[in-house]
C-alpha cells in the first residue's frame, strides 16, 4: 500500500507548528520569575534581583550539563543496566 499521504500531512503539521509558534511569540507572556517569585519576594520585603547568570548562557549551561550527563550514562550503560541472563535449553 502506498503511503503518499504521509509527507503532505507532515508538511502541514510542521507549517501549523511554525505558525502557532509565531503567534505565541507575539503574545506578552510573563515568566514564573516575574509573576510568582517576584511577588513573594516583594511581599517578604526583599525585592527581586537580577541573576548573575541569565538568559541564553544559563540555558547553555543546562544543555551542557545534560549532554555531559547523557554521555556519562551512555558510557556506563552496561554497568547501570546489566543485560539479563538468557535461559538456555539446559534449564539453567
């Protein structure tokens, strides 16, 4: 059976995702820091301060830590999750 409908559906979904992202990027969304943390900090008498590492650099550090952690977990995968012993025909 020919699956000629898969590619057009994927293209339409990708286009819809891009249009949705453009639409949502134009909306003014306040972050958790502004709405929640800032509110509680002000109520406690300590106004919020600008973080020393902010923006894309902080996201880069999270990405780097995830990549290093993933590499280490992949490297020691056999030690973390040893293969199960297969039962042979001899009844072991």
